[in-house]
C-alpha cells in the first residue's frame, strides 16, 4: 500500500549482463532516479502527483531496446488512526468505559491494543473498541491501537495517557434525612456524564420498574421517587447511567424507620433544646403528651405540614421567626440543634394550647412563613407553606435581606406568587450557600430542606 509521504523503490528485474543503459518512464515521459542501485527507481515523499503508469527500458550492447510492462501506481492518504477516550468524569473507580480507535480503513485484517507498550486483550465484540471494566488505578497508563492492512502494512495511533481517579463517577443523595413509613422519598443521582442514553435503578441488584409507587426521572435529571414508604423499601439502591463511552454506577443505603422509632428520634431532638420550650424540671411532666401527640399527628386525618431542615453548610441558622397565618405550630417538635438541623410541624388546629394535640378538631388548612438568619451574612432564608389538601399543597423558598420585613402576612402574600407547583423541586442560592428542597403532596405534606 503506497501512502502519502512514504519513500518507495521500484525494481526493474531480469536485466541482462550486457546492458548499457537503463531508462525509466512515467506515463510515457522519461524520468530520472536518484538511486545508485542498478535497476532501481527511488521515489521519495510520495504525493498524488506521483500517480501514474511506470515502466523501465534497457539498451543492450547490440543496441537492442527492451521495455518492461507498465505498472499502475496510485498514492493513497495514510489512515489517520485516533483514539477517542471517555471524558475525565467517567475515568473513575468502578466505571466501565470504552476507548475507540477511529479512522480504521476497510481493508484492515487485524487490530491490536497496547498499554505501556505491552499487548492487551479486549472483551468487546465491537470493531476498534477497547472495553475496560471496573476501573481502578491499576488501569493507569499509555494506550494505543495498531492495525494491520491486507497488504501487511502496520499503522499505529498516537499514545493517549489515561489516569483513573480514586472516586465514584456518580453520587446519590436524598433531599432531607426523614425516611419514615408513609412518607415520600426522592433519591437524586448526580453525575457529569455527558449525553447519557439510559438510566436504570436497582434495589439489591433487582431492577426497579417505573410504575406504581416507583417513579423514575429522566436521563437529563435522573432520580427515583418512592411514594408511601414501607419498611420493605429499606435496602441498597443503585443508579446506573449509560452513555456511548460506557457506564458508571452509584449506590446509597436507605433505612426506612417505623413511625414509633421516628417519634423517639423526634423526642431526642426535643430533649436537646428543651430549655427553649420548658424548664428542665417540667420535662417528665410533658414527655408523655409529646409522644402521644406525635402519634396523633402522624395518624390523624387533619392537614399537617412537616418541615425537615438539614444544614450541611458551614453557616449556622439563627433567630427563627414563625408567622402562623392559619393553623398552629407544635412547639415541642421544633429544634435547631446548634443551628444545624431541625424539624417543624404545623397542623390545622389554631389553638396554642399544647394539650389539644391529643385530639381537638380544627380548620382544614395550615399556612405561614418560617424565617432564619444565616450566620455571617446579611441574608435570611424564608420558607412558605400552604397545606390545604392532598395534591394541592404548595411550598416556596426565598433568600432575602435581613433588613426586610419579618415573617408576616405581607411576606406571605409576596411569596405566594412564587409558590412552587405540586411536586416541584426548589433551588435557591445565597452568598456562599445553596438551599434545595423537595416536597410531597400527601395529606401530611412534607418539605425536605437541605442547606449546603
């Protein structure tokens, strides 16, 4: 195979001993040769202008001229082999990736792969594809492909240096840490994998079908929503994202708690900050009512709003300000735990008497505003809730100046215009922090708020 840029020699064989002259012709025109070897035409740095019909002609001592047959020569462009590697975000521990050798000509007879100069095998059945499964740092190295054409010509690609990062390509998270029976849970699958072609979810290695209580997100926004959690939903969940470059996976453990266990954890939160509500000597007096009241709250048919706040950032929350426009707050269930986390529960009962938690009837709506100052900033986070009935609950989040009006009816009316539609994920950014939240639309409406 004659490629552009190469240097070739054409030999005129069968020359007799009494030869006196040798001439070379291209397309019938005499040409010169730079070779010092007898009967050899040397053509350097081949180019398409060298295309043509070549022949040699000898003159013997008797004057006889003898000519060879013509040989047709065509110069081809050398195949430009190039390795197409996965994006760096996929070169992570545990991923399975494909490296493609592009520019392979049709007359290829063999393809070989090399890592650091040593031949390696590929398990892929696709032509020109090197598949590397379950990546780890031992896969670091310089990779290249080499082809052999039907003419026997070997052509190699340039080496590509690949380094495997000791981290996962996919991270899974839940918005809020409240995983109790009957609640709704959304698992987010975060990755930088470009143009994913498929997203699959698994629980204990069994694929989750997108129907019933399980709702899958999209390839662009992968997520898994589980409605009405049960204890059997506990387990290891896995998200698998596939693209043209291979696939990567991420896992997360979900632990669904019984309502009774959840109640005990809420009481522990209360105990951390009870001085805010009651003198220490009165704790034993109110504790039974708290436990019974929470049971009533989770099982009754009245409208309820649960705000679960998880603060993962470095800025503490302070100065909580609550404005109840309709309904009431259950104060013993509110705790900020050092500015890092808290649970707030509001019901349709308007009375502030805590004893009514044990079963008093009330209005069928609760709405209001909860605000926090953000430490070391001039901003505060405002959270609106409006819980009316299943599938019509609304929430909104606003980041605003601490100098503006406190949480009150005017602020509620202003934020009402920004209220998120049912089931919407909410995200807002402040000075050096981000607030994200997801909501459920059950009769007991739940907003899980994460601050980073």
